[in-house]
């Protein structure tokens, strides 16, 4: 499909660049450490995106939201399915693997 691409190709190229920096380090070039560490971080970031199918379509736009502090220090955020009703008795909390999902201040949510 037009606009779709695989981040794996970019990750592979970054691994190749990383290997070059590792060889330079083995040869005694200590200046290559910073580049190697930057490449490690880029590979980790893009691998996360690739694993979670983020940015695989050039038309996708994402918003990253950091959850603010709650009104009470011990409060948590919860994700609720409102079942298209205002009746809170009908609402269902999101469960993943039979565990309720609790979010905390500082957690991030990525939206499309």
C-alpha cells in the first residue's frame, strides 16, 4: 500500500552503522562511544515503534499525552468502556489478561 513502509529496513541500516562504531571502539577510538550509544538508543526506539506498528504509515499522526497529577496523591487513572450509556453501573473497566489497567501521573498515552 502506498505510504506504508517497514521500519525493519531502517533498523537494519542502523545496526550496520552501529557495528562500524563498535569496530572503531575495538580499534581504540574512544570518540565512537557516543555515536554507538546514540545508535543503540535510536535502534531501541525504532524497534519499539516497529513492534507496536507505530509510524508504519506515513499518513498517521500521533499525539503523546503525559497524564497530569491527580487530585489526590494516591489516586489512579482507569480506562472505562462506557457501553454508550451515562449509567455508571453499566460501565466496564478495561482488563488486560484479567487484570485491571491502572494508569498513574506521568504515564503516557499515545493516540492516533
